[in-house]
């Protein structure tokens, strides 16, 4: 993004006195540079840029607490960020204010192999964590693809390729340290695997997208590394055959760890970007965890189901380097799609539907894409009904985005009509605020607003995210 094209913040400018106090605390870890601000004006794929007035780089929870107290005193909006991999405009600053980047808070504070848990700072990334854990026979399974920070993953209730077996961030966080808007620091949850003590504050903050407080530390559940891992790819002549195979695999009770769907456009992109050499057909990527015997049994059962639905070429990737190459290609799907059309802007969106409606949802959006003449690969964590569409758009042709929005709206409306959600893992951010009301009702969203108002009465925490702005009363 060219810094010259950044929109000017509508409000929230930092006063000289506020800047002086922040600078006294942070020194050169407070930046007013236009180039630095530009990095926090948009996320991975958000099309518009709203820069903050300044960027802070704290090192500890205590510093975040002091920053929050200063910002509250001067009524400065606060936007927390980590690795910047979010897709729905979460880290933009439509009201200006202070971006608080937690990437330098990257310490792994405590690993307990006996309790199978770990305490990390918010800036630790998932790859960093698993690299550190690998010698202890443990791993953290939540894998959204990007090397996201743990704090950001908690804030957006992230999911990913392993969710079908290991759940989402909501299932794998034991407790949090949270800085509230006025600088107060609270700790939620604990090390126990279950509790009936009071309100579940941990899960209130998970998925709150930084609108209630700033998560600075996270205690996570860990899992033992499986004794054996097997991965495979399987091609299908039709999308319907691949999706039906997924539904039957899940209904059969096979404890598959990963089930990823790629349509023919996405396979073509991954072939070009990652040199996979797969047939240009819809594919499933699968992975199985367990003992040698159980992995072999799971794979055999899945292969039979795939064959019954037109699957062919069930290709194994047994060596660790082959598996890693396969999943790296899957994780690079965004960049692979972008490479299909040089100069394109990729607009990525996701929905999640009940498994019984997956076939209808995927085939319908695929038909819509073809009807509108768009390039928009489909990829998804289909074992739990979650899939993504990556619209590859020419930024100089506004009409293309209008056609993409037609497909996007129909995809979401179909998901909501069958009891699904407008976002399985991306979150609401700025992009999906109107659909939150459709999904949960105006009364439910009003209850969410009441919680926001109670915890953040000045509306300083990531303003305008999740909720549409309310009309101001006329004087």
C-alpha cells in the first residue's frame, strides 16, 4: 500500500501531551513515521487503508497497562495487533489513535509437560511455539495457515486445518491476562481443565477482536505428538464427489485430523506456486494421526469412501518432508491464488455451514463464480463445514468487485439460511458487521453492545469493529 494513498483518520489525533507521556514511557518504541503507520493501516487482505496516528511497541504487560491508562486519560483509541495476518480489517484505525503492536512480546514463559500446558506472551507465533515444543513430544495444534501470533489467534477465535480433530482456539485456551481500557490487568481462567467458578471471562475475551481489552498472555492446552502421521491427496472429477466423500468420512467416525478441499482453480494455483504436480481437478488433502496401525486403518477406510465417490489417485505423503511440503502448499493458497492473476487484489471471505448443507453451499458458490465470470478459487477446512473463497480482482475494474460482492452476499445468505455462520474463523472486523445482526438478531447484538459499553464505556478499544456505528442523536 502506497502511504500516499492512506485515508486520513477521522478523529483520535494524539495530543502533544499524550505523545510526550507515551514517548517518556516507550522512547524510540513509539513511532509517528508515515511508513510505519502505513503497515498498520490494513491487514493481510483488507482493501482500504485507515492509518493510526502512531504505533507503540510494548515489551511487557506492565507497559501495555501504562499505555492503556495514558490513552484512556486522553481519550485516544487503541488498536492491538500482532503479526498482521487478519483478513477482515481488524487492525485498521478508522478513528485514528494508537496502534499497539505486541509482536515484541514474544516470550514463552512457562512450559509444563506434566500438565500439558504452556504460558506465552501474545506476540509468540504458532510456528515459534511448535518449534520450541518439538523436543518435548508436545505440540499446539491450532493452525490457521499464516504464522499468526497467539494473541491475535485468541482475539479472533482462530481455527484452521486441524480444527476438525483438535477444535479451535476456543477449545484450547485455559486462561488469559487481559489489560482493560483503563489499564487494569485481570487474569481469567487457570490451569484446571474445567471450572464452574463464576462467569467464563476467558471465553468472553476470546473472539472479541480487541474490542473489550488487550490480551497480553495466554495459557494454552498442549497435545502429545502422535506416534504416526499419514497424509494423502485424492483427485475427484467433480466438486460434488469430493464434498460427498467428506460428509461420509465424517459420518463414518474416522478420527481424521485434517480434511482440506481445493477446487480445480485452487489446485491449478498451488501447482504453479508450489510445484505440486497434481491433476487440475478438485482435490481432498487428508491427514491421519495415531499409531502406525490406526493411521493405516483410518487411511484405508477414507480411501474406500473416496473411491466410492469418484476419487482416484489416493497418493500418500508419508515422509515428514513430503507432508510438510503438501501442507505448506495448502497454507500458501492465498499467495498461490494471487499469482494466478498478476496485479490482482485478493479478497478472501469464509463461511461455515452444517455438514449436511456443505454440498449445496460449495456447489452453489462455485456456480455463482462461473456465472459472474470471476477468478475465485475455493479452499476449505471442510471437515467442519468451513470454506473460503479467494476473489482475485483487478483493482482498476470496480465492476469486478461489484460482481464479487454479489457472489459474496449470496454465499453468506445461504449459510445463514441453513443455520450456518457468516464467518467460521476470520471474524467480523469491519467487513461483516451487517451480517452479525442477520445471524444473531438485533436483540442479541444489542446485548453484545451492552457488554462492550460496560467494559469499554469510552469506546476506545478497537472502535467500529464488530458493531456498525449507531446513529448519533440530533441536537
